[in-house]
């Protein structure tokens, strides 16, 4: 057959991403409707916000640094967090939509973290140290605008950690630990255990005046990760099941979780609107494309109605005649396929997908050809091949990282035949469009076909596949110099 459609869905068994997707530090918005959290959905730790029902996932920090431990302000308008974008962990604040980023601290070599707003929003409480060689963290307080900070209960013989506000915001409680050594590399399990036995729970006023101090060896135990919503009706937490971390509200998984595989990346991918003309070339196996055949594809990714995306490929021969058209419409605000159609000189097909059902049909050309129909239960979520490749490219994963997923085709012996396919990151390269350099990641499918993808946008720059004995077909974005054979991974 002339065409095939690959639709990636959630991995059901035996397939996983080589690097685990992590979720940490959820925090409820003051209205109990949303959660902010940190995750490695897009590679390094970034900060995201999501509605408590699992909809509306948005990435708030889009840079390549680690961004961690987000906490809402009491009015829900700001988020304070830690980031190493300046070289060391410092505190930053941004608006709830990710705008108006402001740096609050500058540390020469240490780090500051565990920040939180006071109940009235006037102060920010945090812990950290100015030198990474030190074993001792300290607890600090500063105005909400970052204009200066001071240490609470300055005592060089003790470290302080785990600060938390009282309900009225008039005092702070933290753990005070007498670390017996100066540097971490001097510590032994015995000295750490001795320090924990001497731990105290200390409560101080905002000026550092001690209200109470009592022995509390359990103070260094990590607190319960279950976070109750301000309205008291919901509980959020992260946990790992079968090696896959996920974000949960009450007992319901809303993101990630078992068998998520690359699905977490697909859910978080933001498509980039494009209109590209892609020229078709051929070459010998082991050689680079030498000339175009005159055929080409116009590839379009655009916004559609109701928060959907439409992905359309129009194929033309050397005379400009349209030979095929493939169009995919996503579900609202998701990359999951809702409708896919193919029209070609040889065959045409359509697939309609609801939450739990799939209807698909193939109409071969020619007199007496019998349409083939598939109508049955949907298993998991389906994505276009373009979305899968874009999501993998934007993970900025290590070379050798492999993604496996069930793939489906409307053509073949069964109208919807399943098999496990894979995409692997095999290298990085630089292509050129005139004088402009195009850094790309190279991914490879299990059939040996390769794609050169823009690592920032996820857009295809070039691709190749088997064109018969001893030959490749090539698709190359118009104006881009094809990869030389010597640089082909």
C-alpha cells in the first residue's frame, strides 16, 4: 500500500522509557483548584501547573536549568521557587502564569531552597548555605520583594532545616541539628546518627527570639508528602508504582504513573505552528542525497477550533498534482488523535476516535475493491507519528535513550494492526539553511528510518527511509543543505 499511519498510544506492558520521569513537591493553589509541582517531563526539572482533574497542564519555566520546590503566595498571584539558572540554587519569584520572573537571592557557591510565603504574603522563609562545603544549613527570612534577608537564630555550632510557618504567621518552627563535622566528606553514618539524636525542634519569633526549644530526634524525618488542599477536600501527593512516578489527587492518578513511558512527554509537548515545504530526494544506501525528484510535501501544523491542533501533509508530484493528503485533528488541548483522514490516488482511509472506541475504514481504489472496516474498543491514547517524534526530540534526552510504543496502521491484513515500534536518539548534528545553523537531534525508528529534528521546536528538518534495494528516500526542508553521508549517524 502507498501510505501507513502510525499512532502512538500509552504503553500497556513491557515498554518503557529508559529515563524515569519524576514528580516532586506539589503545592495547592489557594482556591484548591490547581497544583504547581516540579517534574522532569521535558528533561531537567521544570515547574508546571495543572488543574486538580488532570486537565490544563502548562509548563511555567521553559529554560534548560533545574527549577524546583515551587510554592504559591497566599493570594495565588505569585510562585516562589529555587533555580540553578545562575550557576547555583537561588530563589526566584514569578507570576502564577510564569511571567515577570525576578531573582531574589545571589549565592556565590552554595544554595537556597525550601522557600515559602508567610500566611499574609509579606515574608519569605527559606533555608540554605552560602558554601557547598558546609554541612550546616541555616534558616533565613526576607521581605516578599527580596529586599534583604537575615538569619534566624544565628548559632555557628548548629544547622537549621525544615522551616515551617505557624498558622498565624507570627512564628517559625525548624529543626536544629548539631552537625559535629564541618564538611560532608568528613561525615560518617555514626556521626550523622549522633547528630540526629541531638536534634531539637525550635520555635522562634520573626526577630529570632526563641519561644521554645525541645528535644525532637524525629525532626529530621522527611515530612508526609501528602498535601491537603486549603478547602480540606482534596489531598495531593506523588508516589512511584512499578517504577513509574506519578502525581495523584486523593487516590486518582492525574499525570504520569505506571506504564506512562513516553506518554508524559507527549502530554506536555507544545506543538509549534509551522508551514514547511519539504523536498523529496533519493540516494544510494550509505550516500547523501544528490538531487531532488521534483516531488514535495507541504507540512502544516496550525491551531484549529476548540483548542485543537490540525496536522496536515499535502503530497505533490513533479507536475504539481496533489497525490495524497493526510490530516489529523487532535482532541481539545491535547495531542491525542480525535480524527485522522487520508486521501490518496491509490487508497483513502479515516479514523474516528472517542474516549473508549475506535472506528476506522480503508477504501482501496479500483473497481470491485471492498472497503475494510474496523470498529472496536480503544486501548489507551493515540498520537500522530509527527507528535511522537516531536515529543522525543524536545526531551533533550541522552544519546541512546530509547522510547517504545505500540504503533498502528490502517493498512495491511487487518484494518488496525498493532506492533511495538521504537524511537531511539542516535546522535546530534548541525544542518544549515543558507548561513543559518540548525542544531538538530537525530532519532531513528526500528525500521532504520531516521529523522533530523529541531530540538527546540520539535519540527522535522530532514528524514530518510528505505526506498527499495540499495536506496534511501529523503525528505529535506526546502533551502536546507542535506546531511553529508559522512555525518549520517
